[in-house]
């Protein structure tokens, strides 16, 4: 099996390639400097030459706030780029997995969103990711769409790194405490994705570490596990205004994973512990 992974320079793409290689799978990870996914001819040419059995499409424009003003670039990457990758996958008869997001939902209510719930994005980034989902459904009969949330991994910037950096100079932090979701450790997620592409169990899935929390609770757990004496003040979304609207409810049901025989990811607290150990190794 030969697997092409876009977005290799990001947190998830990096771990997916690493996990695949650890299992002896032929992995080809590519970044922006290798392929401009918004260039139709270039995408077709590249994919045809690589001739993969599977494409895991992790590449995306993910700057949520910036997307509200840089709409053209966001659309080109998340919608057109996905369309070109999907058509190219079809041409070489490759399975395609598209990484989507909790931002396709409006964040209303308190119940976890299921895979069958109809998306209703409130921000431009979420809109473009949902358009990408629709393109896959239109162009490919068989595909995987995997929605993830609150991502952290060793290869890139994330909430945990930010909290640890701030804790070096602050002993008190205000963190949003009315947005609920599940952190997703790319190391754990990568293992699931590699399991998934080796099956024919196509469809839409939600995948994140088990359990729900707020950003403030996440921050408190980070400081508790790292034994840092930082007070976390839980504040409202309104007290921390951002350019893009954040969904207050990013809880997602992962029941479909279980129903299809996939193992749930570990609890988010355990994932955090593993990640902090990985970070400590990096420092050495």
C-alpha cells in the first residue's frame, strides 16, 4: 500500500506519516513547498506520477480568524484544493480520506453532534470545510470524512504549547470556560486513521480523544500535570472577543467509530500526559 499525505508539515500530517512508516507502509508526505493544491494541473500531474492507493488529505487553511478577511485564499485551499485532490484521486482510483472539523456545526445546544446531524457553520473557515465535505460526496462514491477538534501534536503550535509558554511569565490566566469540546492528540488520531484506510468502512466519522471539557478545564489540567502554580480564571466567550465566532458546543458523538469496530481514542487527560512526555523528550 502506498499512501500520499497532504499537509505533512502540520501536526496531523506529520504524525500520520510517522505512524504509517512505523507499520511498514510506504508513506509519501508532502507540504506546500512540494505541491500547490490550488493549482489544478499541478495536482493532477503530481498525483498521477505518485500513483498512491490512498490519499489522506490533511492540508487545509486553518487560520480561523484570518479566514474571515482572507476569504479568497481560504476558499482556494479548502474548497478548490479539495476538489482537485478528489478528482485526481478518482483518476488514479485511490481511496480518499478528508480531514474535516467541528467548525462545520453551529455549536448550539448541549448534546453531542452526531455524524447524521446537518452542518450549519457560523464562520467562513467552517463553511469552506463543509463545502469540501460536499465536494467529496458529489465526486466520490467511496470516501472517508473524519471530523476532528482541538488538535495538538508534536509538530506545530497548539493550545498546550501556548499555555506552557504563558506560564513562564504569568501565574494567573483568563481562559474561556463556556466552550465545550474534546482535545485531539494527533499521535492517537494517526493510529485510527491508518487503521481506517485499511478498511472499506467508508463514510463520515467523528474522531477525538474521549471525554469533554472547556478550554479553562483543559488549561487547568495542563498546569496540574506539569505541576505549575498558575491560577486559571474561567471567563465567557464574550469576555474574549475574536474575529471569528467560535462554536460554544463542539461536543461530537463518536458512536459510529465503535459501531464500525474501531477502538475509541484514549481519554483526553491520558493523551495530554503522553503528549507532555513527548514534549519533554523533544527538549532533551
